[in-house]
C-alpha cells in the first residue's frame, strides 16, 4: 500500500511541479518509467503471493531503472540506441503484462 501511495504522490508532485529534465537525459526517462512500473507490478504480485519483502522491492526498483538506463546508454554509444530502447521496452512490457495477469488471477480468481 505504501508503494501505491508513493507512486500516486510522485505523479501528483510531478504534475504540479513540472520538473525540467536535461536534454541529455530525455531519452532515458521513458525507459526508466517502464522499468519502475515493472518493479511496481512485481511488488504488487509478490504482495498478493505473500512473499513481498520491502528490501527486495527497493533493490529491484533501483536496479531495474539503472540497468535499463545503462542498456539504452550503451546502445546510444554504439549507435543502436533506438533498437536497444525498443528491446528494453518489449522485455519489460512482457514482464509487466505477465505480472498484471497474475494480479488479475489473484484478484478475480480467474
């Protein structure tokens, strides 16, 4: 529940504060958001499975964001940033939908 409240608070603060993202970091923001959503959906799934650990969640959240950003950074340096960005989004998207399906099964028993 704390993670959901933190996410909602972060969205509200971001909406009203209108933070300025440096131009150099703009390509990494969407990837970081998708990686963070993957961690949040994984945390909700773990909570429903009864195996949630807050330390694991925080480490997963931070490592997902950092690893995804590093992959995109490496792709930019190699000249294939768009392809690696697409790959990261596809992999994390599959994980998000897999976790969403497990959450749906827990909530609706279907």
